């Protein structure tokens, strides 16, 4: 079966980026000049996803406006001959069919995914987390995962190896390496206490999940941080069906942290033909004075 649908949870409060996120959704904070969420939606679209469900909440209306058509703005841009901008805007609203559902209470990532049960309609689907932006100029991270799905035909978790100090920030898998970049998932744990992680292989914001997850989510009680954790439901699923983890190729930025956000901003600016030369010069100048 083809992976046609993706779910992007975007209901979090964004407390780590206050005060910027007091009145705007954290997913709309830009990297250079594009909201972080647009990078995620573009990755999904470039990986062949046709329908995207964004799980939103109160105060997230700017997200719907961003992916909608903007007739007034488009008419103005056309009139004033700013055709580059016009094209940029029109591309956004044509990326995919985007649907929305509101998560009424912030009960955790697992609960957010449960809100997608009617959308998934018994098909395997992708999940992309908005805090994890993955750069790969050759093949988008999700496209790599979909390729693995074509081989294994079951749930695939996107992972990379992290340092010992970082395992407590993530869902960490326990499992044997089966082939190049592939692990068989036996178990997993959400945010293990320092020194207790079963491995250094962490789930980094990309998943392909079979619909069996919804039954597992129904049986999942609050876990780490008092929230309904997707990781806890995935470990139940791994006990019922085979599950693999794929060490994806690409530079992953944790744009939910200030450090990761700044790194992504600088590196993305350095890749932009319109900014690269001047910005490189500027960075060299300030670094030489440090
Ligand atoms: C979530 C997941 C965690 C995963 C992480 C990836 O945690 O619960 O399993 O490893 O995303 O970034 P969060 O960062 O939302 O606390």
C-alpha cells in the first residue's frame, strides 16, 4: 500500500519560545523567511504525500491562513508586478490537501495522534513532528522512510544516534541492527532517566505507523510528564506487529530548542543564493572579532 497521508501535530503551546509564541503559533516562527511548519509540509509533499492532517488547537489559526489561498494579497502582488512573490505564495496553497482537526486539551503526543484516527481510515500513515527539521538536498527524510516501508511493509521509526547526555530527551529504541541503517525494534522507552537508556538510537520526529496504533493508543495511560505518549503506544504495537527503525540520512535540527533554531537559521541562510555571499562575509567578520 502506498503512503498517501501524513499527520503533523501542531497543538503544543510553544512555551520554550515565549514571548515570541504568546500570540503566534510556534510552528509559524520562521527560519530565514519561511515558517518552520512550511519546511515540514514541503518535505511531506516532496515525498509523495497527498493529504496532510495538521492537529491544531486554540491560538493556531495563523496556520490555516498560511496554507490557504490569499486572494487579496495575490491580487495586490499581481497588480504591482511582484510576480516572484506571487508565485511563492501560490505554491504554498498548492502543496497538498491540508485538513485540520483541533486537539481540545494538550494531553500529549499520543493523544494528538489519536485525533487522526478518522483521517487515517485504516491506512498506514506518516507522522512528522514540527520541532524536527531535516535537511537533505538529495532525498527528503520522509521519502527515505517510505522507501523502507516498501521493503518492510510495517511501521518504521526515523532514528539517528545521539550522545549519552541526550538520550533522556527522546524516545529511545531497544533492538538489534539488521542491515545497513535498519534496526528491528524490540522495545522502546520515552525519555529514559540518564544512564538507563537501552541504546543511543533515538526517534527523531519521523514515523510511518500502521493503523493498529489507534487500538494501542486507546489502551495507553499517561506516561512520562503525565502525558499520553506515542512511544508507549508504539511499544505496545511493537509487541503485536514487527516494527523497524531506519537511521535516516540528513542533518536534523531541533528547532524547538533555541540552539537548534539558531543553527538552522544560520545554515539555511548560508545555503540561500540571495544571501550566501554577504552573510558569509558578515559571519567571518564577527567571528574574527570574538
Ligand atoms: C517527542 C517524542 C519523542 C521523540 C521526540 C523527537 O518528544 O515524544 O519520543 O524522540 O519528539 O524530537 P518531545 O520533543 O515532543 O518532548
